[in-house]
C-alpha cells in the first residue's frame, strides 16, 4: 500500500509540474484555462492519476490546497504558471505543505484573546459608580501626564544646553504632525473602525452627553459625525504642526501644538470608553484586558505631555 501511495504521489507531482496544471494540482498560481494546453493537461492527469491518490496525499500531508475544477486549476511549477496576461512565477511550493496542526495554530490569533467577564467591567456598575470610575480614570491620566512632563523636564535639565531644544524643535513637530495627519486620513478610509469606539450619548450613567450638531441635516449617525470631525481636525492640525515646525507657515509652533493638545484631550473619552465597556476597534486586533488598555493610557499620557511641552517651552 505504501509503495502504491508513493508511486501515485510521484506520478501526480510529475504531471503537475511538467505539464503545468491538472484537476488535482498543488500550488497557487492560476492558469489561463481558456488555452488548449490547460485542457490537455487536465485530461492527461485524469488518465495518469486517480482521485484516490489526491485524497491520500491530502490525508497524509495535510491540507494541500487541492482544487477539483478547471476554474480552480493551479500549477506547481515556479515558472510554468500561466495567467491571462502571460507567464508569471508561482508562489513557492513549501507554503502549501501545512499540516492540520499548523493551520490550527495559525487560526489561533489575537482574535482568540479571551474577553473579561462583563460583570467586572465598569459598564456593569450602577450609574453613580460608573461616573466615579470615569472620574478616577481621568484623574489617573492627568497625574500620569504631569509625571511624564516632569520627566521630560528632568531630561532637559540633564542634557547639555540646547540638546533637548534641538530634539524637540526639529523632530517633534514633523514626527507628530505626520502621525496625526496619517491617522486623520484613516478616519475616512476606516470610518467604521473609529465609529465603533465613539461613546454613545448617555454613556457612563448619562455623564457623556456631547451633542452632534448638524448630524441629522448631513444625514450621518452620531458616531460617524464625531469620527469625521476628529479626522478633519487631525489632518488639519497635523499639517499645521508640520508647516510651522519647518517654517513653511509663519505661525509659532506653540499654536498648533496647543491645538493638538486640546484635540488629544477631546478624543481621550474614546479610549476611556474602550476600557470601561471593553469596546474594540472593528477590523483591528483585539486589545488584551486590562493591560492593553493600560498601554493605550500610557500612550495618551505621552502624547499629552509632548504637546504640552511643545506648547510651553
């Protein structure tokens, strides 16, 4: 039985690689099946290999990505894959030789990160406790920002005169401006991702009651409204920060820096909402609870501290 299996496997591999395709092919480069050659190859494989050989290989080698119709035909050869617009190289064969265990391991991704019991979330508390919890988180972020600002002051005092100012004035405006400009664009290209973490009106026991003036007139939802205006603000603020930093705009860099400080402050509730309700950004990897949110909180402190330091030099 083993000898027959090996011989059938060799025949299958031989005809697949030499003839460039077949009804039980093993790699991923599509062939132009309108050509006469493809159907000849398909016929040749049917004559020299059996479906049993294909099934045996599939069982012993794992999921080999086998296809069973001319429209799904693929070629093993790295140079004989034929597309409609000409010849192109196939993807290497080793990527198809995966066992069931390999595939199961790949599926275990960040999407499998366990979520907390809803009963431990801030959102499960009564209204008054939710409000106190949000106030506590806000105070924590404020204190953390002050700590980071003082750390930057310490670094400035330790470095030789002018070094910190050189780092601050020539890298912060450009770097932060580029980051926020790019992030602002994604508010439109990935709108649903950001809309999924906008706190709904009435969140935290009614504490969050920020309006969306003109949303009904524009025909957009509350979440989309706040996603759009923050995206516009990030793009505009980022470009203004870059332009003032490199001297393109005759505007002191302190002005856009303070505006960006206010912008980061205004979007902080979205990060708080992610923590209190375990809200996840749609189509992005899930954040581990609670340490992933702690990391986001620390990043928020750093951004606020940098913009504060850039404003009040």
